[in-house]
């Protein structure tokens, strides 16, 4: 069976229904952003979004890196409670002098939550913001070294 020819960026790869669905979604997002010019490009009561993140398990700690370009440390809150780590804040709309033609960056409140592993040491968690990346270091609790217990009696 011959597949329909698709002319465009990837004309050699043939027709791709998922690629076309993604293009349709992108076009619909652009239409929504153009139609509803509220902060965040959506409706005024838009829900909080989660920033892209990577979690690395090292020998002595868990490292969480969250992408937050253009955010000051004063706009971010890192909290621990009920066995969860919660990073939240807000990216405010930048004042512009020209007409914004396209925006794919998130604007508005963000919230990243994750459960702390049982071996986490919540008393020594640190957070550092550098080059638009928030790195949260969750140290692992030190395991008690096995030792022999003397039997009495």
C-alpha cells in the first residue's frame, strides 16, 4: 500500500500522522495566544504549570535541576512539608515596547512538587540558582554502620 505524499519540511520521510497532529496543536496554541492575550497566553484563571526538571541520583544526594530562565531568587520559594518538596513561584509578563508576535515560554505561577525518598535528610537541603537553573540538593541520610552488640547475662 502506498502512503500519501506529504510535501513540507520532511518530505523524504513520508506522511506522519503524529507530526501533523503536533503541527495542528501548535497552530491551535498560536490561535489561542492571539485570541486571548492574557498573561500566560490562556484564560485569566490558568492553572499553575511545572517547569522542566531533571532528577539525578548520586552516591550521597538527589539533585533536582529546574529550568527557570529569567527568574530571580526572590520570585522562588522552596519548602518542605509532609514528606514533599515544593518549589513554587511566578514568572511575570515582561514589559514590551513592540508587538509580541510569538511566545512559547510559560508566564504565570509555577509549581513543582515531588515526594522525598525515605532516605532523604530534610534538615540539610540546599538550593542554588545559577544561569536560569535552580539546583536543589537533597542529601541522603547517613546509614548507621553495622557494629557488633555484646550479649550480657
